[in-house]
């Protein structure tokens, strides 16, 4: 299962967030504990967003295109090593 790891890690991050937010000291204005709490919550939310991004497969099309490009470059390199100078050119 492809996304199982990301689902488990996102669940752990959510659990950690729900456990820690009530315990963080955010009162008292712009103090060091308040800044730490805000930064910690921001990092936890970025972690959750990254796992959600992978679960939803937002970059699947980009990954497929990159695989095609890498395959073509490998083929061109093999052709060059074999002495065939005629390589395919891509149009933009």
C-alpha cells in the first residue's frame, strides 16, 4: 500500500498536535514560550500538509513526465556511447 506510511505519520502528527496544543503556554504576549508554541504548531501543520500532499498524489503527473524524460536521456546516452550521433531532439 502506497500511502499507508504517510497516513500513519499524518495520524501521529495530528495526535501529537491535539495532545500538545492545550499544554503549550501561549498567554502572556510576545514571550519566548509563546513564540516557541507558535513555531511548533506551524511546523506540525507543515508536516501534516506535506503528508496530505503525498496522500492525495498531487504530483503524480509530474513524476510520470520526469520518468519519461529520464528514460529518454538514458536512451540518448546509450546511443551516444554506441557511436550513434543521431539523437532525437525535443521541441518545446
